[in-house]
């Protein structure tokens, strides 16, 4: 059961170093409960008693004022939560924020694992600069394990098509690439006609508790690959990710899709 409460927040904009100038996080916590999520290891979530994925704080912002001289700076939804997680269907906090700033000159980027994002297509069509991204790195069966309450990847791909065909700039973030589970090339083939660009990143297991959790899962799902995971994440002796990157670059050449590699 998800614990949901409202809290007062100081500002709807926070400065971020994640490739954007600002981020907006309408919620603390995330119902999707993705097992690998880096956000659960950050100071705020890590210091809570509730397990990640079991709570959501709905943020009440005093206003949606944009600081002066922001010009065409970039705003990211969201760095510490999913802006279209299930509670958004009723709370509409992400929609509320977007409605307040859609006429601004901010370059807005949205990243989600939810098909709910198509609800706001009417608003996206009115915005001066917006791009919608979907995190997709698993097939439906594995997503049910790693991303228990997110929209299935097949549902995300359908939503991607809807937005792209409506003229919205779209991208897919193939991340995290989970070794020997993520079929990068199949995902590329499925989305290549409906993206303006692609992004790629690795599985982040820098946090010890997070690594132990994923290793236990791999021991169950792919016991024959546990030693390979140790080489990749413990001993740093594997060239898995660098070899894969070379293969992706070579494969993408034939498709002429712009790509950004975050590793």
C-alpha cells in the first residue's frame, strides 16, 4: 500500500547538474518502485524509514514564478521522481506546473516511464519548446520484476508513437542497460521510427545496498551471469559496456539517429 501525503515545498524549481539548468520534482518518492533507481540512494530518500516505492509526498508549491533572466534555459521533469507516476492521474501536480509555465521560454524536457503522459498532449502542442522522453531498457516480462508499478515498455512505446505522430519531439533513454538482460538493439528497432534522438546509460550500482539488491536478483534470474556482474561492478575488469557502446555506434550509423551516450 502506498502512503500518500501533501507537504509544503519552497520552490518548484531547483538547480541541477544533470545536463539541465533546472529541475522540477512535483513529488517526493515514486510509486513505480523501480528496484535499481538511483534516486532511492540519495540523502532524502535514503534517510526515510519507508522503503522506496511505498510512499509519495505531493508537493504544494507557493507559486510557479520563474526567476528573472532565465531566458531559454532548460527545465527537466524530473530528476528525483517520475512526473507521471500513478498519483499524477488524480493530483495533476505535473499538469498544474506545466500549465503555469507553458508560455515561458524555458526549454522543457520530460522523462517518464508512464503512458499517462499522453493525457497532456493538448498542452504539449501549445508549448514553445518541449520534448518527451521515455525510459525503456527492458521487455515486458523483465519490467514486471524490475519496474513493478510502471507502465509496461510496450505501453510506453505505444505512447511514444502517439506523441511523435502528433508532432511532439520525442526521445528514448535506453537506461539502465542491465547486462545480459537489456536487448539494446531490439529496443532501437522498436522505437527508431518514432524518436528524434536516443540516449544511453549504464546500470548505476555505486551504492552498496543497491548493488546487493540487484546482485541478489541476478543470482535468481541469471545465476550463470553473477560472476560477470562481479567483473563489471566489483572488479572493474570487464569491458562489457565499452564493447557494447562500440557495437551501438556501429549499428546506429545505418539509421542516422542522433545519439547521446552518458557513459
